[in-house]
C-alpha cells in the first residue's frame, strides 16, 4: 500500500461509526483499500474505476446550527459540496481545493472535527449518465451563514442554508440518501442538533454569482 493510500486508510479507520451501516461501510472501504490502488477517478467514458473516492464537506454555521446545501445540476438533489479525490491527494486537501472551486471561499475546518472525516458512506451516484459508486468521506467546515460565496453555476443552480428540522420535514428523496444520518452524527458530535437551533424554514436560496 502506498503512503497516500495508507494515510487514507488511517483516516477511515479513525472514524467512530454511528450505526451498523457505517460499520459495514467502514469495513468494506478498508478491505477495498487493502486490495487495490485503483481508487482515484480517471477522466474516462465510461467512468473508471467504477468505485472511487470522494470528499464531501458539509458547511455548518457554528452559531446557528444551519447547514449549506446546493441544488446540484447533475444529481438534481440538494447536496453538500465536494468532489473526487485526485491521485495522490489527501482527502482533506480535496476539500480545500473543491471549496475554493465550488463556493469561492477558503475552507475553515470545524474545530470539533478538524481535518478529519466525521462520516463515511458508500453510494451509487444519482443522475449521472455513467452510474458509478462513490466512497465518500464527509468532512465538516465551520462558516457563518453571512459568508459571501461565489458559487460555481456549473455545479449548482442555487445554494441555501437549511436547518436540520427543515431537512427532516422535506422528502428524503430530495437529498443524499445518507443526509439524515449525517445530521444524526453532527448531533452526536455536539455540532448541531437534529431538531435544529434555527426554527422555521430555511432562508431564501442564493443564486450562483
């Protein structure tokens, strides 16, 4: 195993699973990392390899408990920001790069988590012409909801801040299939609460600049 993959495996191993599903995803990912070095997406059609690493990052307002999601152009879901990990790249560095590219801001990792993933999921992509399998490491950033963003219109139709309670009131099919579980993990970590610290519906969407 290369040094880069060993570092990724160490990040996966340090995650404290929320539930039995995350235990399975963590174990499956560690087994996968142990048998192949072909874990980074290549520009190809069809997508290759079929399974590859992704860094998700959920932006949380440390004071309001709301989270930032974008109306994703390809997936047609409200998703956290993120992207594929490039060959040899540490997943936390993927977060830094993608945060600048997609939101136009410098990533500030949440103090409760740091530069480590809080959550791991394995999911088939939605809305893609070439369906593939994402092994996603979920990071947490801390930014105030009044942060000025420069959203990439190629990625999102709009972005908006959601209270956890507003997400729970909506159809789960509007979000990543593991979004509610991630909210539970944020709650367990004391980062936000599942009922939300900001009541009512989320504020109006912000259009990409």
